[in-house]
C-alpha cells in the first residue's frame, strides 16, 4: 500500500489522483500504524510551515515520519519540512536534510510559479528523464543547496530542486503537475 500523509496542507488530492493514474492504490491517512506499515510514503503539501509542523506534532506524526524506513517522497512543502529549519514562521522542521529553508528575495516575481528547468540530476528518481525536461514549481521559500541536493533550479538564487538522504527523497517541484517527466519521476519512486 502507498500511504499519503494527511496533515494541515493542501494538494493531497492531486497527488492521490496521479498515483492512481499510474495504476497504484493509495490511502490518505494520518494513522501512525498505517504510515509505518505502508510500502511507500508520500509527504506532499501546499501550505505554511509552522501550522503544518504544529499539526504533525499534535498528531505525533513528526516522530513517525522521521523514523520511517521505507522510501518516503516529500513534495513542495513536504521537502521543506524534511529540512532543519524554515524561515516561514521561524519553524524547526523534521531535520532529515542538512539545509535551511529561506524566503526568496523579491528580485523577480514571488512566488516562483510555473515551469522551470533543473540541472545536475543525480538521483534514481530521474531515470528515463532528459536533462532538458521542465518541472512545475509554486513556492515562495526554497531549500538551500547542501550535500543532499540531487538537482538544482536557478530562480533568483540556485536552490535544491530535489534532495535525497537514505530512504528520504524530496522535490520542491510538483511531479503530479509536471506532465510526463513528473509522471516518470513518480513512477520511479513507486517502483523503488
């Protein structure tokens, strides 16, 4: 079973629909036992870091997520919450990745919204995906580049478009909204 973490964040239905289109059944849940028993866990999100972390802590999901051993995919806010700290609400996050999440300086339009290319693809999740592909982003905060960065996007500053550490994978972009390249990335994750 594929579990999608239910918490105080949006966009979960789009992720569920994308997984089901690929032929996998999934369950949206905040049940600790179901998350621990799932073959894969997807941690998506559109929302605000401090309120999302508050919900995770209230439900005890912060400790559950940190201790998962199966493949976990954080998406957008999910990637940011897997980092050490977010400037959004001065929030201590889950601390999987050795990066801080910063707010974009408004030198260009913020939020960063739309299609962008990425570079330095260095993850099994990019198998079968060309370096020329574009991915869909919507965010005002970004994870710094760090040793766990597996792809970089350059918008105002270079930032982590994706990250990986052990069984934790994450993307700042939305694979569920990124056409065939995003579909391939999701499929690569689901096949791990």
